[in-house]
C-alpha cells in the first residue's frame, strides 16, 4: 500500500491522530530521507570476514573516509549477504579506543609500556635480530648419514636463537613474507596456530 | 587427509554443501563456530538431507540433527572403526569405487603385523615407528602387486577387514558411551543417503589420535565412494580466516611454501633433497629458490639451496614446545605475529616461563594481547622479568589490501576499504621494513653466513610494500616468456629452472595484467554452487578435489544430477562444469593416466591403508640422481587407525589394556592426574560470540554483552552430586592448574555409561584471558600439553579434572 499523508489521515479519520502521534508530514518521504541520511553518498567496498575460515564477504559503507556501516556482501556467493554475530560486530574494531595508537616498549624489569616511534621500534628489532643471529649462528654440524652410517660435517646455516610464531590471521602475502623472512635470516623455527 | 587423498585440504566448498543428501558432523559445532556451514546444511535439509551429529554436548548444531549421539571425548575412533567393520561385513561399500579408486586390491608385505595395540616396526626408545614393514608387495619393476579379488588374504581390503573385526558395536558402545542401536542408526543413515558429507573441526583434531580420527573419515568415505563428488567429501572446517593460506605459505617447521618438505641436515645437496623427496618436489623447490634469490639462484649454485637453513630432525620443536626451548635457553628472540599463546597454549603456565626467559619479545597485533602483556599477569613479578617487549599495532583486515584463502582453498582478494586507525601499519609493511633494516645492517659483509640476506630477491616497493607484488611472486614468472605464469599448466609444463613461484600451488593466480583472486563473477549456471568465475581456488581453480572419481569407467558422471566433469570423446578432452582434477586433460579413461582419481598419491588411488611407497625411478632434468617421482604421505602412528585412550583417561583401554594411549604421542606437560583424584573428563570448546583466544572479540562491546565470561557446563547429576546450582562459582582443577568460573547446569550434557560405570563430562569455553575489555580466567590453566605425533596438535579436547563449589 502506498502510504501518503492524505491516505493516512483518511485511514485514521481524525486529524487529532496526527497531532497525537506527532505526525504531520509525509511518512514515505521521511522513511526514505532517514535511510539516505546514513548511507547516501557512501562508497561500498567489499572485504572479507576476519574470523572463521568461511571467507564470508563483507561490504563496508564508507563516507568521507569513515566507516558508516558494515554488512554482508550480497554479491559474495559464499554468504550471499548473511553474517554471523561476530562478523556483524566487525564495525566495532574500526574505531575501537582499545586499539593501541603507536608502538609500545617495555624495558627489562619494568612494569609499564611506554610509547615509542616506529623508527625506534624497527631499529631495536633489526639490531636484536642481528645480535641474536650472530651470537647463536650454527654454520655446520656433524651428523650421522642415515644411508651410509658415516659421520659427516654438513652446512646447516641456522640462527638457533631466533624463533617466529606466524599467523593464520594475516593475509597470504603477509604470511608468505613471514615464511620468507624467517628462512632468510636463518630460522627454520617458524610455527603458527594451524598446529593447535 | 593428505596420507589418504594426497592433499591435506578440505575437498569441497561451503556452497557445495547444498548438494549433500546426508551429513555426519562429528568434531564440529559448526552452528556456532562456522555458522556459514549451517546456512548451506540447512539448504540441503530443506531438500530432504539428513543430519547426524556426534558430540560430547548437545550443541546448537545438534539441535538441527535428525540423529544425535553424545560421545565421551576422545573416543571417536571406536565408533568409526565399528562403522568401517559394519560396512565391510554387510557389503555396504561401493564396489566399483573401491576397486577403481582405492588401494583395496594392493597386496601388503608379509612383514606387516599388528598385535596387542602395536603395529610392526615400533622402537620403544624413540617412541617412533619404522615404516619399512607397512609396505606393498612389489613386482620386479618395483610396482605394487594387485590381488585378483577383494578376498585375497594379503590385500588391503582383507587387512582392513581383519583389523576392524574387533570393533563391534558393543565394544564401541562400551568405549564411547553411545548406545549400540544409535551407532547402528548412524552407520545405516550415513550409508543409505548419498552423497554423504563429513565435517570436522578442532573437536576431531585436538587429540593425541587426531590424525587417525580423520583417517577413519577418509576410509569411510572411500568405502562409500563419496570422495570427488559434489555433495560428498570431507570438510575440514578450519579455524582461522586464513589458516589455509598460512599453511599453504608454510608457517610450519616441516614445510616450505606449497607443501615442499623442509630440507634437513641429511639432504646436504639439492640432489640429496630430490633423491629423498622425489622429482615431484624438485621442481617446486627450484621455483621457490628462484623466487627467493632471483638472478642469484642458478643451476651452478644449486639455485641457492645451501643458503636455506637446514632442520636438525633431533631439534624441531613445534609451537607448543617453543616455550620449553625458551626456558631451556635456546631461543632468545621471539617474533610473534597475530597469535595469543598466553591464552591459547594448553597447560599455559609454561608460556609465561618461556617468555620470561627471552631477551626480546616482539608482538604485532590489533589489540594489546595477553601475550604482549604476559609480564603483567597476577602472580608474576615484572621486576624479575628481563624480557624486552616491543608491541607493534597492526592494521585490521579491511585496512589493508591483500588476499586470504578460505577453508575451501578459495583465494579472495580485497582492496583497502579504510585507512589504518591511528598509526597502525599492515604486517606487510612491518616485515618489509624489518627485512630491509636487517639487510642494511649486514651491508658490505663478506661473511658467507650473511649471503642469504644480501642475495635475496626482496623488492615490494620503496616505502609501502605492495601486496599485489607479493601475490605476483606467488603466481610466478616464466623466464622463457618473460611474463607472469598464465595458468598452473604452464608451470607444470615448463622445464625445471625456467619458472619461479613463491608457492607453486598458487601458480597462475596473477596472469599478465590480471588478478584472478579479485574476480567477482558470481553466476552459478549449474546450480551446484561451483561459482567458477568467483575469485580463484587452488589448484588450477578446481572447486571439488579428486573430481575424476565422480566418473565411471567410460569417464561419464555416475550422478546425473551432480555432473562435475566428463570425458568428451569428440574433443578428446576432459571437460566439465568444474576444472578437471586429472593427470592430463587429453588422456582418456581408457589410458592408465585417465583412470587416476587421486593423482597426488604415488599409487594414483585413495589409500585405505597408508603404506610407505614411492613411485617411479625417473631422473629430474638437470640432476644426475635417480630418484622416485613421488613419495606417499605417511601417518606416523600406524597405517590404519587404531583406538587409543586419551593420555588422561577415566578408564582402561578395552581393546588392549597394556597399550592404553597412543605410544607415539608427544608429551610436553610434566604433570598428569589419575581418575581417583580427577574423576571427570573436561572438553574445551568455542562459542559463537568469541573467536579463538579472544584477542579481538573480547574487545568488541557487542559481543562482550552477549557472552561476558567463561563457565563450566555440567550435567544435572553432577550438579546434584557436588551440591551446586546454576550460577554458583565452582573451582575446576587438574594436575596442572585450576580456575574459578560459574556453573551452567544443563541437560546439554548427560551422564554416560562407560564400560559399565557412570562417567561425567564437563564442558568449558576457552576464549578468555586476564587482559582486554572483558577479562576472564583461562581454561588452558588446566588443559594438557600432549600432542598428536603427526600433526603436533595438543589434546585440548580431553583431560581429567575435578570440580567443587568454590
């Protein structure tokens, strides 16, 4: 049914109803305008849910660089627009006050984190990688050849003191660089939560 | 699944679930933990599909079931073995499929044996098996000898029949607590409605017998002829958004990207590596080394093979063992990306001890996790913890471009939707900056040890790293054409040493000027949910793995309603609605190659019995070594699944009391309890509102309002026995630790009858820790760090506890 002010007043039969309910304007226009206020002018950008391995499509409604609304992507054939409670709550991560604003540093023995710059964080990490790599380097080790039983010295090129826990929660490209970085600096000790 | 089918991946897709006639959902509460699965299960149910759920609790998934059975945690192999026995004894298997697509007829070595719970070849000192006797009888050419019929006493089928003859419904019922009639009903229901589909998740893998439980599923599906078919298969419902991708990218100690076995100190040269792992692994590792070292990787320097760090098999800690290696002093620096071990590792007190022993801990995450703040936990003295900690705030999923691979191998690309909040950065940028800085520190070094860093191919942009450039490295390049690889066929056909790819299973994802992971064509003309033009599924955009096995001897679909692929005799080509998973699209069903349903296995068939076997003796190009083409994936604790009690169990092993639990299990925890002190079985689980260790979801107010705290779910009988009512605080304790939570008194858990005695199960969600907006006690205070010997997955799903009013 088409809802117009005239029709509504006819239905109610009394202009008092309009006054009592606070109405006195075009309902259809109001509904449309209310919707427009939130989503009009938004750019819709698809993304992917960050929780279980479903790969459900998200649709982010962005206006002036800000996230206005997040829902399921109806064009993604996996979820066809539906989302579970966790995925539907993902908008709350975008501007969460709980998210740290910058890198943090905790000194040995300290009971607090202090803010540091990215520059300082990268500098400390790179120097530590070099330091531990250099002091724990194993270039060769003696093995018993499994086929011949003979003792042999073989090249192994391992940084024994460095380990890495990668992630099933970052993108493929990041996950790949985790693997590549670990092996280039010399650590085969690279694991992640797929194991658990 | 890899030792059974050749690939470890989920066989079908979410959308494909609508094609099933029956589901066995056991070890997964998908209604809560993978809600998208339930959407498609319900679509199949609307068309009449049956749902069977087996779980220690009456879950939300169980509420949708036609058949529900409550099981004692950790005993699945007992009832699954009984199903295998029943299918064989009553000839309920698909004979054409078993004869053509499995190794049922292959004759097993006379040296193979099984007695009193042990397979032949066990070394009690190392607690490992020597696989030598788990072999086929071989002919003069080294090929497996096949029996003339399934009745041959040496053949795999008879070995299976003998092995599972001990698994009667009665024995299974005594072990599992599922009534005999219910086990029969499960077996009959699942065999009657085809295609049947099996789902599992962590409920099945988090055991010291996890791999063998999945092997039972594989055996059942091979016997019933359900693999390679629309609506069939085994769906590993994986736990994290990109766990398929991160596994593909080898964030694991025994692999390089693309499931290349990680070289050990026994493979001194690239030729040694090829000799051990087969020529089939030679091409991928050369392509990977070319991706990693670019022009510096040449045939003369073994493509840089010597630059790779080599594993020492005697010291290959898995993640749950990392923390011991920290405490023992080996590891001094941990780089930790997007994971929260302080909450997620079983018997978690070990984590704080390990992290406290480090010189530096680096954590990159969205929120400041318990792991980054481990030194703040109550009971620790920060003044005595010398570890430097650096926290790097990471950009969230929609704040960065990149791809993720979902459970069904679908690689989906996304663009940046929002600028990163605050001064957060994508992990990609962090890795790029860190590597470049380390390289700068080594600049000018002539030390051979620094060559891998200085000779690496690492160029993803000057300031901000480009994810697309990285994806293109995965997709690969062809030196001959000078262009990106257009399709996996091009990679497979190229001579060794002429192509590079960072992960060969992704070869062809980025043809020149294209990004197939970013395709948005969502049409579904067949109605089977294949969506072939949506994103990109590895390998080669195949949506249903092993789909050759959906065809008959003439290469035509056995199921006319669910046609995936077929042989077109006019074009002389395998064609179809899906990408054909065949050895060679031009080899018809009358050729040896054209009959192969499981091309990743050296035998070309599905493996009911996981025998040790390597096919062929062809030398790879560019090497002098004579090497096998392909080696079989192995299960380290037996070629056929055997039931073992969990490491902590309330009862004796009914099948072989002298071999109580898995003799190969990796034990990390030091303290274990007995049923006199700790009489109840604890099983941990997830809820729909929280995700894994909760680092993100416990910082989302909406979710905290719905699910604010953990609890212990107990039966009414147990509540009565210990004198608590709903909402009372209870202390749950094990030999390793304790925690206090509220009791949830429920009908969802019932008292079971095990081996003639009443047995109680306790259920607890585990996603809480001491930090975040909504802190709570961690269930992993009490769980046990003992792992499956093959997968290394800890037995989170069962340990012994006590419970009392707090």
